[in-house]
C-alpha cells in the first residue's frame, strides 16, 4: 500500500516535529534522488570508491540511515542490513536491492536496533548523523551490535563547506537539503568518546566534487589528500572501534626470530626469553647464512626441548619479509611477535607488548627505539635522522603517530594477521623488510595501532644487515607506493 509521507511519519510515531519534517522531506523527494545522483555522479563515485576502500567486500554491514540502499549495495556485503525511517524509501530500497535486508524504523529508537541481529563487521552512518537528535546516546545504542573487532564508519560534510553547499542549492546544482547539525570534527571526537567509541582513523576527501573533464578526479586523488590541503576537503570519514578492555583474557604467543649470520645470538635469545602468556612457542627462521646459524638453531632447539617449544625453519626466499611470512604461516599462537635475532630489542621487553594486545588496548603494537637514550653506537647518526624523516612520512600515510617504523618488533593477533594475509593482494608482495607489509596491512584493516618504547641496545655479536643508502632508496620508493595505495584512492 502506498503511504503519503505524512502517513509514513505517523506510522512510526516519530517523537519530534523535526523528525516528522525530515521524513516528509525525504519521502516527498524520493523519486528525484536518481536524477540528482546522475547530475552529481563524480561526487558519488568518489564517495563510494573510498567507502569500498574502508570496507572490503564480503563483510557483515549495517547502515543506519540507508536511504535507497545504494551505498550498502556498493559495499557488496555478505550480509547487509539497512535502516531508514521512510516507508517509500525502504520500499524503493527493497525493489532495487532485493538481496539485502531493510528495516523501517527510527535508528534512535532502542526497539528498532534491538530488533536487528548482530554483530556486524562494520556499522556505517553516512551523512545522517547530522540529523540525530542525540548523537552520543544513539551511538551507545549500537554497542550490542558490535564485536570487539567491529568498526564504526561515520562520513559527513565539513562545516567549512556549508556556505558553498547552500549556494549550490540556490543555483540548482544540488538537491535541496533539510537543516542538519553541522558538527565539527572535534565535537564528533568528543561525542564518540562519550559513547565509548575510540577514533582510530580520520580521512578527508574531495576538494573538487565535479568531474570537469577529469580534472576533479585527478585533484581529488593526488592533491586533496596532501597535508594541509586535506583539511579543506568536503568529506570527512571517521573510523572508530568500541572501547572494550579484557583484563582477564589469556592468549598464547608465537615468537618469531628471523636470523641470518647470527649464530652468536641464538642461545642468548632462549636464555633471556621471559615466560608470559598462556603458552609460548619460538620459531627460528634462518635465512641461508654464511656461518653456522642454521646448525646453531637446531642445536639450541634440541638442547632446550624440555623447557621450550622451539621450531626451526629455513627460508626459501630472501629478506626479512620472506622470513616473517614463512614464520607466521607456521605459527599457532594467538599473538604473533617478531624479535630480531641481533637482540638490540631486549627479549625481556616482550611481555609488555603481549599485555597490550591481551588486554585489548591495541590490535597492532610497534616498538620504538627513539624515546629512551640508546647505548653507544646502537644507531648511527645518519640512520637516526633518516628514521625521524621516514617516521613523519609514514605517520601521515597510516594516520597514526609512528616514530620508528623500522623497529623490528611488531606484534598482532594471529586472526588479524590471517585477514591481512588474505587481503595482501591489495598491496602485493612489495616489502623486503617485513615491517611495512604489516604496518600498511594493519592500517588498511583499520586496526588500532600503538607504539611502545624500548631500550635499544648495541649489538654484541655480528653486523647490521641494513645498507643505509640502498635501503634508504627502497624506503623512498615505498613512501610513493604507500601514497598511491593508502591516500591516492
């Protein structure tokens, strides 16, 4: 049965006149939406493209304020649910996307959200949060639809663009919009904090939301994401996660030790290894050394077999990145950890990395050598300067403060690494170091990344495997690679 907009509003018993006016507005213009979408195709194409970057296909997705369901369908979910308060709008959504589920209801009504079965991998609020009557209270309502790994994606217009958008309406370049709350990003951060969501990512997109013979897409892809300029963009995207701590959670650990020409450090790695976690296994991955490192790994494995679960693997390829992939593929612990065989990162520091993951404070932990004073000659001055420069660049690329991307110790959950490995094709096998495959993968997966400082020690055996100039050139190429993959979307 066809419902007039006012009848649809009454059928939901919307509690305020503002909401009744909103549903009347959208229901009255539902047939015009397709025409405006085609008129502003460049804007919608860029928006959908970036949303698909944030949300891979095949996920469980809930959209609050879904309209006709076009965005939800574009995300290609394995299970997609959309909620909207317009009866005609929901009818249109069902007609256009019969493979998705749509719910007629008010997203600020607890009964509406309680009728939906979760959890979801992603909860999307695209351009509708400015219409909420009580933003933080509504965000609190969705917690029961979240797992610890759920990501909340909020997109909205920058309040700086309000005069331009109003002018576009007057010039008939944009559909007339109802009055909404133009909330600044700082206010959103505060509201999400009040609702027990933690912001872990923020992006700005679209400096020129028109095609203009290809100029708009070029500017939006390569110019708009640049530092400084991006704050002028039309669109803002926030990625949040529910704040949950797990003080009683107990995880086992797999400690990967890549080693090449490190025979003098192998036994010390075991002797100095602390006990932590529900269980531990140690995996030596030997990189075809010119000394007797492989034989030493096997000797240590046999000598300590009563005390430790030790595996010894030999690389098929070259480089630390290959060693990390081989070792992690063979690991069985809940938490995966890397300890460089030079032991410049003390093994005694590993328990605090494990505790950060175990308690839920973060999902990816990177060590940093640049907080505490170093032992003499632990890092050469040129290396130190280069680390600072690259830390700034990579912090911008992954939207997380990183001071030491080349610190060898990195820790994450095995289940998250398995997702990263399945989706590695987005980046490809590009990283000989092993550090950036994990950092970029964690950023793409929207994991909560934190750094923890370590006391960096000087080597006691062997020589560094790093070539400053050769590897510095590789890092510069990696910056450009990451910009194209993480920013120039």
